[in-house]
């Protein structure tokens, strides 16, 4: 089995790449990722993606983060693989390479209507006025039990492992794929110890496939406190990834402190989720920081749509209802850069992104 890339190898790879910048992408006409990847309505949604990914490229981006959906492969394996290939082609035609994300711990408990056990292909429902289109989402503070994952069923877990291996094997040397983000937010939804053995297996599969692209997963709870003790799942990804990645939706100063901590690992750093205007995590402050540090970055969202990620996390409203969250600015969008008309939410944000992307390309 291949081992973690050496620091010399990953820096050689990173230094040859332009400054990596992009967004987490879900088409504006997709209620969720089943909509993004299933057969029903795919041609229409791919046409939407074609328009919107061109917009991403025109903005100055050169990459997109795409989160996979296991149930679509489970129910329609061959169709899923063909659609994924067409999606990658569409993005690449616009100069966008893909960060492919496989596992995911952003799950709801068994008693939730959004539990994976209730997932079905076909028309997808959504709630109006709620982040992610879900009234009781994984972001709700009312969830008290661990989120349920397909990995919690031993027989299903074997299929999930096959899914990971098949996708990685298919694209292990494909130029359209930039990075493998093996597991989104491991340990989220109170899944820490439940996830650990599966996270290790994902990394074993990744090393067995031995792709030409680097492997990572994000430390999503890391903060600027130098004495912070990370959960085992996050310590594992920081110590076993080829390049270091993290998520953060907090302030400029907090991100400066986090970058100081992460650079101690001696590897390139990318932020695969950010942008929370409500929490003062803004384009105006964070994008220039990532540009100056040559930290890869992927803000959440592109065009406002059915998933409604311009709305706050439900936990924010719940905190407000309890008398807290008074420091949050509910008057601004949470995520997303463009309105449904494809006009900018804030034209000055788009101008700033464009200016810095042009400067980055000049310094290559």
C-alpha cells in the first residue's frame, strides 16, 4: 500500500498549481444532492450547471468542490457514473477542476424525516425559508442523538467502501479531478467514535488506489486556541492527509490564528468551506487573506436556489429564540455569491474576487 505523500512531494505538486480558488457547488435548481446526481431531471439540471459553472469561471474561479451522494450510486450505479463523468466534463470545459468529496457526517438522527434511511430517488421535497431546504436539518440544536449514516449498517458499509473505491479508481489519473476530499466533516452530528473506523478505511482505500491527486479531509472544529485538543477524527485527518484542509465560518482573526496552527504541519493548506457573512466571515476580509497566503479556498455556494443556503443555519434562529445570537447580522445573506437572476448579491464582492484572481494568475 502507498503511504502519505511526503512533504516534498505535496509541495512540488502544490507549487506547480495556480492558486486554487472556487466554491462548493450545487445547482440552483437542485433541492439537494440527490437532485444533482439522479437521472430524473438531469438534462435540465446539467444545462443549469453549464450556465452557472461558466459564471463561476467568469468570476475568476478555477475549481469546484462537488459532494457525492451514495444512494444515487446504490440505486443506479451505471447511470451515476455516466452522469458524474458528464458533470466533470462540463466543469472542465469551463476551466474548472473538481475536488471530489465522498463520505459525509452532516447527517440527521434516525427520528428525523431527513434521515438517510428515508431517502428516495425521484422528486425531492424541500422546506421554504430554511437553510438547506430542511426545517429540522443537521444544523438544528434540537438534535440530541448522533446522526445516522449508511455506514452504521455493516452490510451497507461494505457497499459504501466499494463506492469509494470505484469512483477513485475511475478517476485516479484524470486531469479533471484536482483533489480527493475523502470525508466531509468527520465526527459531525455527534458521530466521533462511530466514524473513526470508517474514516480509517476510507484512507486505506485511498492509499490502495494511489491516485495522482492528493488526499485530504477537513478539520472542521479547529479554532485559534493554541491549547485546543482536537477530537481523534480530526487529529487523524491532519496527520494522515497529503495536504491540510479545514473549514471555518468565523472571523478574519480566527482564520489567521488557525492558519498559524495548521502551517506547523509543514504542508500546503486549503479551506474547503467558508463564507458566513452573518458571522463576519466575509469576501472582503477572507478572500484577500487566502490570496496573500496562497491558501486554497472554496466558499459555500454560488447561485441562490432551492437549497436556500443564503438562509442562516437553523441553530442560529434557535439560539436567537433563546435570547442569544445577538451578535449575528441577520440582515445579510449567509452563503452564495449570485442572485437567481445571476446578478451578484454584492457587486463589490465579485469585483474584488476578480481583481485578486487576475493578480494570482499573473504571479504564476
